């Protein structure tokens, strides 16, 4: 599935949501943030992070996903920010 170690930290916001800070633990890996609802399962959060990080293998398509999948986008997929070290 994935060949990196995922480190997670959470912070509860005043809105009741959780800010999830994550990193792949590699010196040249990825790190980022996402918002999660209180009832979101940890496995769903990990799955979402893994999906986005592995999508970077095809970065051109990932970064321009609106051009490729106008009809297939999930509006409620939440916001995720990913940065490369």
C-alpha cells in the first residue's frame, strides 16, 4: 500500500473539528494538514492522506485534477494541504 511511516498529531479547534498535522517521517518526504470532523474514523483519515500522497506520483494529473475530473469531484471531500520538504 504505502512505503512510508506516517506521523499524526491532532489539535481540537474551537469549532469542534480537529486539525490533523501529518508527516511521512522522511527527510525528503511530505507534510501537511487537514480538517476532520469529530466523528471521522482514524482509518478514514489515514486512507485519505495515503491516497493524496501516492497521487503525487502522477503530480501533473494530481495538481490539475479539476481539468481531468470535472464530473467526478467530491464536494464534501474536505480540505487537505500537502507540502514537500
